[in-house]
C-alpha cells in the first residue's frame, strides 16, 4: 500500500469538474442539460485510474499505444480544468449572477467529499509522515501542522513542496478553489468579447500555457537532466505542475470556448468535426508521448483538443447519443469521488489479495474503486449538497 500511495503522488491529475447548481436568478429555462459532458467526466477519470495502474507497475505491460496512453493519464487535470470553465459559463452566463450564492453552491458540491477523502486517507498520511523516512514525505514531516492546515483549507497547491501532502490528488481541488474565487470576475470580463475574436483569445491564452512550459525547459531551474523527471521534490517542477496561476489559462480556455459555443449556436455537423479533431489531437500526442517533454504535455498542450471535444459533445451530434446512456451519466456524476478515492481504494485492495492472478486483482481493485465512488456519491455527495447548497432565489 505504501508503494502505490507514495509513488502515485507524482500524478499531475486533477479534480473532476463538477456540474454546478443552477442558482443564478433568471437562468434560461430552455437551456438543455449537457448530459454527454457528464459522461465524459467518467472516461477522463478512468484515464487517471489507468495512469496509476501503469506508473505503479500493476498494469504496465501491453502494446506501445496503451503504454503511451496510460503514461499520460495526468492530462486528466488539463481536461477537467477546461471542462470546469466551460460548464460554469454555460450555467452562469446569465444577467443576474450572485457570487455569494455561487461560492456557497461550489462549497456544497466539492468540500464534503473532499473532507471525506481526507478522513479515509488520514491514517496512512500521518503514520507515514511520522514514522517512515520517504523523500516525498520529507516536507510534510518537517511541517506537519502546516501541511495539515493547508490541505484542510484548500491552500496546498500554493506551496510547491506541500502540494501533494495528505491525499495527493487533492492538490487540484486547491487550484479549483482559486478558480472559483476568480470566476465571477472572469465571467464579467469575458462577456464583452466578440465572437469573431474569441478563437484568437483562445489561442492566445493557450500560448501562455505553452510559454510557461517552454520557459521551464529552456531555463531548466531544477537541472537540465530533470526536465522529464518523475521526482516529487523538485521545487520548480512542482510549481509548474500545481500552482493555481499556472493552471489558470486552462480554465480560461474552457470559459472562452463556452462563450464561443453560446454565441455561435450548436451545429451538429461542426460538433462532429470538433470531436474528431480533438480526438485526433489526443491520438497524435499519445503517439509521440515519449518524445514530447513532460512539462509541455502536463500543462496545457492538449487544451485546444479538449476544448474541441467538449464543444463538439455539447453540440449533441446524433452519433454521440450513446453518451446520454443513463448508467454512463451516473458514472460521470460519481467520477469526482472516483478521482478522490481511487488511489487509496486500489492500494488497499491490491495489498489485501497478493496471491490472486494479476488480471483478477486489477479487475477487483478497479471495480472496488468504482463501487466506492458510487456509494460516496449517493450517501455523502448528494445528501451534503442538498443540505448545504443555497435555497432557490426568490423572484418578485
């Protein structure tokens, strides 16, 4: 269990974007629910699961295309930040937006399951930080009270050496908290942008991500030999991977893509083209994954491809109706909990049955992670959201 948990922290993967509550006044009643995007969340979360299985050597064999695809599972963080920006604009691009109610709804959506994930991973984290001399836990051992406070307050991603403390995957929730804080301002600032110029804005914001990755590669502040390193103690590599300001452009790409979607109208033909183009971009990066510097892939390279897929699925082409299959939607709704808990669940299941054939162990650990996510969604996420979310706004 220690091996999987200590190594899984090298994952640059992110929080599963959660669909927001419709709390803004005068929200258009005829705006369709984008169920296909909910299903996409499950596939992205499963990519993260494959990444963990691959990097831990549990499922590290297979054809080259599988190895390449699984090895870049950390791009899930990129996808979910783009998706989050898109969905939030789609839901809240209305005349009367109330920031306080938005923030309350976001807290109700993400924090209960987040806190539950900290609770179940606490015994391993505190025991390891105090008693095991692992390089990854060196910072936490020296700053255990601070590391704990940062995790509980969603501030860990601002500290490069402490971003992966406690439940490592929770760093992305820290980034999302920052993005939610900025969202009301960004929503207002992106509204006046003309449809004609939106593609150029998207390209410009994307280039900011690439510029930051390029700067790291050129300057190699951690050392030229460590550009593709999987070490989790590299200060500037962690800064590039986890700092909220570095990840902001990915979120803004999603916001601008939704602005383009809302002003252009949904074209099923264009939607199909976008999906094919976005998937082609992902395939191309997968093919050359071992030749592209890791920092470039992990911080924004695929933002346009993911934005195209999201735009296309939101256009609801007929052939993509399978994404509206009810079980897939439910899996997508529970994907946030799958993201938060999968590493911990898989570690314990794999440790509990070392004598079984590998294929059986993989099936059991993945099934257990999915089952845990469904239970957490039903008995923690949904009740807590109902209890904590703001009441519907009164209209006069």
